[in-house]
């Protein structure tokens, strides 16, 4: 049996044997379109690899551990990472290896290769999901080729493919992956063409760059753009680009270089070439009977067709409208992440300065008008920074994932999350805050007088050192600044102090891998890149990953300062109103409070009577869940009493060893983690706050338990299996 | 025909015994999952488990997370029974299916010095390798004391493994 065919020798264009992309190229080739020399590793090779390495059952377990409809994108990314790791660890059969080796030495070794995914789930005639599966360029040796083949196979289960599994009808039984191997065309100029402009049906658009067209497709190189009349191809407009850079073949992957002087002056297509590209896309359209999005490249005067698919228009991505696309748009390229990093450095400075302005303002001495203005300005700032948080900080979080992906591809570790130990190089603000809280508790406990003051409520008499530490915590770690008022009447302040005093006795210490071990893992990673540019790149990627990992928590602390500024002003508003009116302001909205400050006669409609409805007596329960699964996010096993946390206030009630059951551990909640026995979160993922902090303290943690808050009650005895992602209710409380 | 010492009355002949044990072996080698019965406060409780048997048919292994009820049951009472059968969910099952009830005492493999169970299980269920290797997964060893084989609807043969040939 043969697993590999030359595309021009394929007997039938069976989608299920050679995949959608290869089948489409096969048909185009039959119609005499010029395409690069191509070979296909059939889906049977994928099947034999999956069978030989017993991967089918593994994939099924990964896909069925939890209902995928209840998985967030982060969880799909995790599943995909684990599947990819299992493919990388798999071995090719001798038969397949021999065939690939023979092909490589006989046909391919003189030119660089492109390896492209050709899956059976993409049917180019009807559907167009660009970028679902992986493709690689500039492959120059056999071992590299074999690794990329495995990665392409694994990309059948990419996070994007898992997101669209329903649309694709993705399943372990019916879906498969072929690999298309092509000799790289050393294109002098390349580009794309829309046979019909998505924004003007009478036009054709052609875009072109110097070099290979990956630069254009990835959006790294700005193209020249021509608009032509669809009927006859008359040139309507040419929008020239600056043409400063181009993407060309590199040693193991393409690289960007400066363009030549002549290239800067002349557009990448002359009139004759433009006409040829126009004809190419018209021909593709008439063959498919649908407007086409065509990728092409010129080698000398030979125009190659690289790909042709129906046009899809990308609309602007709105997380409310299309969560899937928005989630996938979070996956950023290395270059884009570096740009975000630069922006973030500037933003953090601005945020610190602006937050300090609010903090330093004596709001008690402001006039009512100024107080209201201050509120508006705090609200605006919060809105502004929240927007930036979503635009910049959230996508930047992909930096740690990109590092994890590359780490696993080159190291292929037994534990797919080994990379986290490298990321945890320095502690984030939330864990340092926990350390500082601990120090505060030590300070308080060191002097019996402090404990007496806390007990009797005379907080203002606490020692100077305690007050100083408290104010440091507020300034540096964004604890609510009301704390520094030392007002025992304030509920938060009261609970805070009683918690802090309790905390030292019960607190777990942070666990970190020995520095020497981390160094070894780190060196091992860097050494797998050749010294020089590539190793420097790997180093840069590692630092980016670390910074992104750190920011995932820290950004919230920075944002919290603005939330705190706003709530301080509101508290002052409430204080003034209470002094002036004998009214209950509990049910006033923020806007109503401010209005009341401006117009003392303003009276809000009667607040709805809030009566406590007694819970209906539970009769015979017909069915309830006793054991549920989520993602194994923090290794360890523990049985303990559950405590539901529905807001950070609830955390103060947490007793040592209790299991936190919550929607999501926010960075403002992490202070309680060191005394918890285990964590169960509704939100899923291995790299979310709760999971990260649980690992730091060695606390068993299961995330992505969809019904956690519903099926578990405070007081239930539960077992948490952080290795396998199981939560079992042992005994109802 | 008997060789050597004569079998006690009622016992199967060597030939019949070998034939019966072959069916037992086939079931244990061909089936991947069985129904495990444990005791939960004096009441039977059943679970489906992936198992592996040793060549001498004296031991059956399976893996379970420690958080499960079946594991807690075994800790409270190690008497277990596991049903292994080849039914196909067809009407013919009543006449054609073979069902083997394996009775024995379960113990966690931590308690025994040989850690053979995990290798048996991984060989049999390679897709569950990560599961078996997980620190929270216990490998349970059932020392089979008795098999009860049901053929042709109601024909039952009991094999005492503690005195078996």
C-alpha cells in the first residue's frame, strides 16, 4: 500500500483520501491551471499513525471529558494543546517513514518545501474557514518535515477547528487529514486577487507584494492594490504602497528583508502581469461559478495558482455578536504581541500616574460640585482603561500561550504544561500582595496591643508600622483605600482585620520549583535553537511569554485602582447624604446618589419592597448530580467542606482547609487562596487566575465545572481531584 | 477421561475443566469493560470499569479515581464482584451470550509490592494511560476467589479459584 501520491497521478479526486485542499488543486490542475509540483500524503497515513499510536481513544477521551458546548475557548485551546502533544510524541510506522524518506530524497531535497493541511472537513466549494489547520513553509530537512507532518495532522484538532466542530461536522470517526507537500516557489512577486470586490460588485481587486505572499496574507507587508473593471479588466485605480520590506524564504522559516531600490520605485506587477493575474482569477471564477479569492505568485514569468476559494467577507468582530470569531482573533502573531507589549509599557506608566492623581486628591475637602465632577472623571477613566484592557491586555495574554505552543513543539515534554514553570519566573502582584498581607498579619501579631485594638475596634490606635504597611498595601496592591480610614463601622474593614489576624496561623506557603531546575528547563529550550538569530528569537519569545503571564494578573490590579477611586468617591457622596438626610440610601443607584447630592429635594421612587421569600420546602429530589468533571488545573487530591463564594466578601468567612466553590477567582480574591484546601471554578482553563495561583500554592484545583455553584452547597463534603478534573460530593452538608 | 488422581465426585473432568476455562479466558481477554459490584452500606452498587486479567486468571485489575463512590465502598468493604459478558444487545443474547461473574477481594495495589497491575491495564487500554498514571487513580487488584460462568441462558458453572487445578 502506498500512502503518498504525486498530485498529477491521483486517480480520483476523492475528498476523503486527499482532503479538500488537495482535491481542489487536483481539479484545477486538470483544468490546466499552473500549480506548484505537489505530492499528497493521504488520509490513510493519518489513520495508520492514529491507530499505531492508539490516539483515537485518547482524542475521544479529551473531546468527551466535558460537554464541549460548555467549554470556553481557553479550554478548547488546552484540549488542542494536549492532543497536539500526543501527536508529537507518536511514532511513524517504518513503512510510512520509508515512503516519506524516499520521496524526500528522490523528489524534494533540492528545493524548500511547503507542507499544507488538507483536511476532509474543509470542502472548499461550500465552506471557507481559513486558518483552521496549520501549514508550514521553508522546510529544508527530513526531521523537520516529519515533525511538521505530525503538527499538521494534530491541527485537525486545533482550537479553531474545535470551535467550529459543529459547522465542520468534526468527529474522530469521519474526519481525517491529508498533507499536501509542495516545492516552494521562489516568487519574485506574489499576492491575492478577489475576482469580485466584496465592497463593489462591479470591480475586481488585485493585491501584490514583492517576495512571497505569506507577508501579505499575515498582514505584515502592505500591498499595492489595483481596482479593475470586472468586465474587460480596465484599470480604474492603483493604490501604491511604500514597498519598504518584503518576505522571502529563510533558513527554516520566511524572513522579512528590505526591498531593493528598483523595487521601491516600481510596483510589484507590470501592466502585462496585472492582466495575467486578472485572467487567472476570472478563469478560476468561471471554473467554480462563484467569485473567487485567489492566491498567486510569479516565478520569472510563470504565474502559479497557489489556492482558490470562494470569497468570504470578514465583518468587524464584536464579542457580543460572534464570540467564536472574537475568541479566535485573540490569537496574535509574535510581531503583533511585541507591539502590544510596547503599548502596555506606556499604558502602565499612564495608569499609575492617573491613579495616583485620584488617590492624592483630598475628596473630603471638595465642594459638592467638584465631588460630582470627580466622580464623572473617575468613571470616564475607568471606562477608558477598561476598553484598553479588552483591546490590548486581553489579547496580550496570548503571549504565554504562544510560548507554550512553541515550547511543546520543540521540547515535546511528557507534561504539556511544563512550560508554566518557566513562565513563573517572578511572582506577580497578586502573590506578592499575599506575601505582604502575611507580613501585615505578622506585624499585628507581634504586638499584643494591636490585637486588643482590633478586638475593641480602636483601629486608629494601631501601631505606626501596621498603619504604614496597610497604606503600602493600598498604594501598591490596590486594596480598597477605605481601609486606611481605619473605620471599624465599615463592614469591609472589620472583616478584613479579623481575616488577616486569622490568616497567618493557617496560611500555606507558596511552592516554587528550585531555581536550578527552572534554569535547566530554560537552557534546554534555548539550546534547541541554533545559536544566532534563532536563539535570540527564542529568548525574546520566552521573555514575551513571561511578561504576558505576569500581566495576566497584574493588569487587573492596575485596573482595580480606578474601580477603587470611583467607589471612594461614592462612599464620600453617601457619607455627605447621610449627614444631611434621614433617608435610607441603600437602594439608590449611583446616578441617583449623585443627583440627590445636586438636588437635595430629589426623591427616588419608592424602592421595591424587598421581602425575603422563604425557600420552598424541598420535597423528594428526583435527580441530582453527585459527581462532575471539569479541567484538571492544579494537581492534588483533597476532601473537605465546600464554601460557595459569590463575591469577594464571602471570602472572609472561609475557614482553613475549606474548598472554594466559585464562578471565577478574580485577582482581588486571591488573598484567600493560601488558606483554602481546594478550588473549584466554573470558568475553565489551565492558565486562568485561579489555576495559576492554585499551582503556586500547590492547592488541588478543578476549573470549568459548569454547574459547580448550582450543585454544591456550602457545608457539603466534597472531594477534589486536581489530577483528573473530578469533583465528587461525598456527603451533603 | 481423567488422568492421575481421580476427581472428587461432581467435579468437571479435566477436559471439561479445560474447555470451561478457555471460555473464561476468552471472555477476560476479549472484553474490555465489566460491571463491578461493590457494597455501599450493605446495599449493592454497580459501576462500569475497564479491566485487565492476569494470565493465570487469578487476578483482575481496574483503575479508579479515589474520589469515586466505588473506591470508598471498597475501602469500607473489600468484597466485590464483577460481571464480564459478551452480549450484543440482541434477542439471541439469551441463548448465545456468555456471562462471567468474578467474585473476590479487592485491594489497592499500593498495598502490594508488585506493581504489575498498571502495566496490564496500560497494555489492555492504551488510551487510558494518562488516567492510570495519574496520582489520584488507584489501581485495584481483585484476587478472584470464585468464577461463576453462565452459558445457554441458565447453565451455570462455578469455578473455585482458591482450590483450582
